[in-house]
């Protein structure tokens, strides 16, 4: 048997986790029962629309501030259990309108609990504020203003989510410019449900620092070269891509090809609640066991996740030293 290093001990960042989609299954079931909310089937999707319906059900069980705090705390605990030193949780306060005291109330609750839980578990926590690309543009401006207002309080990045098809990135250029001017990273979804044009739009119109997913760049050789030359990080989610049939199977996931092309990639769980409970550490195990990546490859992925994150400089320095130490330790 080939000697291998402990992947949990590899310092890493989790950069693509939708907070409600990271809920534990037992938490979802407990809260759904408490609030008498019916749940659709989990785990088999014939379309992105079916997945969205389930995501909305997960949002529906968030009824109190304690529910929000539990969601964030458990996400931090799960990050720590995977060996993450930084969690950049995707948060969209507008999902909870009508249940709390406004978008800022939701954001403040999550940020506060993230700080507390992070200190207890040794995980730095930041928020990636996400915009729904299928919602009116006016809401994106509201979210950009909120993200900027909390840019010194834990919001570190700004994203664009939901179905890419028919909802290109270009109309969101101005809200993203506001976020970038405030020092936030631009981290839109692109190249998952739509092809290279979505990625190019995210780069040109939104000034993307990272691309959430981005794997369909391989359909455009010039785009592959551009991403590699710029050092743009793709926040890749293999299990999610397999469940949503973006790729035919896990074994055929293009992560090895992306790395071979010189593109920086991070590994992430996306929405483990809906994808068999496969969390961050399990994604690293999948990359090793099913995609054939070496410890050096995985260390490079972990380093990309740290360097491309919104983590403070001291967290990045400590994590990179830890990655060096992990590689220097003989495999057992």
C-alpha cells in the first residue's frame, strides 16, 4: 500500500460553501420537524431547478436567530474537522427576508457567531456575500452596499450565484465595481451551467479574482491559457459537479486536466447537505483516491485555497508554513 500523508493535517481554506447548503442533514430534519415544513427528496436531481427547490426548503427552516447561529457554528465546526484554517462562507441575507430584522440583522448574526465559533475552533471566518443573478438588479446594488458597509467586519468577498443560463454576468458590473473598490474580492459563479462566455464575462465585466466552479473553461483553449497566465483560482467542487451532472461522473472530473494546464484550483464542497454529505476533507480524499492526485498536487491545491482567499496575511503565512511542514513530513 502506498504511503500517504494525513489529509486532515493539511492546512486548507474552504472557499465555496453556500451556508444553508452546508447544513447538517440532522439539523435540517430536526428543524423541519419543529416547524412542520415538508422536505422534498434529497440527493437525486434531474435539473438544477429541482436542486433549487430543495435549497429553498433549507432556507425555510431558518426561523430564529438561534437557528442562524447554529447554522454558522456547525459550519465552523465542520470546517475545523476537515483541517480548514479559513472558512469563507457564502451568505445571501436576502434569502431570509421577512423573517428577521432585515438583511443587516441576518448578516450581523452570522458574522458574530462566525467570530465566536472561529475563535473556539481555530478557524478564521469570513463571509462571501452572494447576489442572486436571477433577481432584479436593484437587489444586487442593495447587497453591494451592505457588503461594503461590513467590509471591515468580516465580509471579504462578493459573489454571483444561481442559474447562469440566461443570466450572464455583465449586467452586474456596477455592483461588483462597488465591492472591488471597497477591497472585496470578486468571486462570481461561472462556467458551471453555462460555458466559456460566462467565465469571460465574469473576468471582463466583474473583474473576477476567483471563479466559483469555472471547469467549463476547458471548452476554450485561449481561455485556459488566460486563466493560467493570470493565476485566477477556480473554486472547484467535484462531487457537486457529478450530482448536478455537470460532468458525467466523478472519475471523469476535469480537475487533473485543469491542474496540468497550469490553472490554480481550490477544492470545495459547495452544498454538502444535498450531495451525500461529502464535506471538504472528503473532497480532498476524492481527489486523491478517485482522481489520482498526489500529495504534492493536493498541497498545491491547499496553497491556492489559502493564497486566493480573503484571509488576513497572518492566517495565510501560518497556513503556508503548515503546508510546507506537511509536505516535509514523510508519508506514513
